[in-house]
């Protein structure tokens, strides 16, 4: 997802330079720019801004004072010509500090740092389906219908609900395990991965899917036991 950003700087040339940097950065989307913190004070609270590039030394209301009025969901990168403000900037939990004249590589590094921070806190959208190659075709597998995966040397079999035959594809169990969301699928044996939500019966240490009994090996028992305890 792109990051929405805004710019505040009382120097027109500095403001234009920052705007040009935003335009050449693919994951940034400019939503506002102001020549003073006083101007921004009336409009910024009504906007969704992820990242604010904020000049420190401005008339009437400086950047350090204004930063205390900004929503805590907005991360701040201070921009200034005076290095002595760096410590003050970090005291108000700034994400970064850029010293003027600002070069694009430094701007990009700060933007990347912001993107990494938001990537960590934003919930990840799980995939709902996967495509596997089978008989020279790409076959879509809906994860909600996937019962379990069985490994057979260099191949795997993918078993789905209401399907008489499994899908056979050339893939390792490790690759499939990394592809499937860990929140929904669990490896219980070197040769088996199961859909947690499809488990209905566990009989003497084996998972039962119809007439199929899937063993749970010793190395995977602790994780499976933890799963059961959370559901019991």
C-alpha cells in the first residue's frame, strides 16, 4: 500500500524540492503541502496522513511545537538546516531527521524506513488461493477448500473437499509449507500439511479425513498439541 504524506516548509524552494522527491518515489502519495504549521493546523487533522515531512524552524509555530499536535498515527520526518535540533527531534519520537540541503538518496532512505515501519504494524492480507502447475496447466486451489497436502518425493498431492482426485504438482513440501499461510495450515508430518479448520476427528494420534488417517510425527507433535490446547 502507498504511504500518504504531507509537507510543511516555509521555504518555497525547499517545499518544491520535497514535492519533486515525493513525485519520483512510487510508494508515496502526496495529500497536502503547506507553507507554515499554522496553515496546516486547520487542515491536517481532517486528513489521513501516514508520513509528515516537517520543517523545524518556522515563524509563529515551529515544527517541534507543531509535532506535539499531530496525530500519533502520523510519523514525522523533521527537515532543517540546523543539526542542533536533532536531539530535540528524537525526543518527540521522530522517525527520522534530514539535514538541508536534502539529497534524494537521504530522502528515499527516510521514506523506506517509514514504509518498513508501517509494513510491520499494518495487518497482512492473507492469500485466499494459490496456483500450481499440473499437467502443463495452472490450476487454482481455493484455500478454503484445501483439506491436506501429501508429499511424494519430488511431487505433492493436494486434496480438496468434494473433489474425487487430488491435484498432482511438481513441488517440494518445504515450498508448499512456505506458500500456505501458517495461521491456517499446519505441518504435522514430513509428508503432510493439514488445514486446521478442516480437522474434525483426531483418533489415537492420527487426524481423520474420511477414510484417510494422517499420522502426526514426534517432531511436529508439540506444535499440534499447542494447536489443540488453544481450541479445547
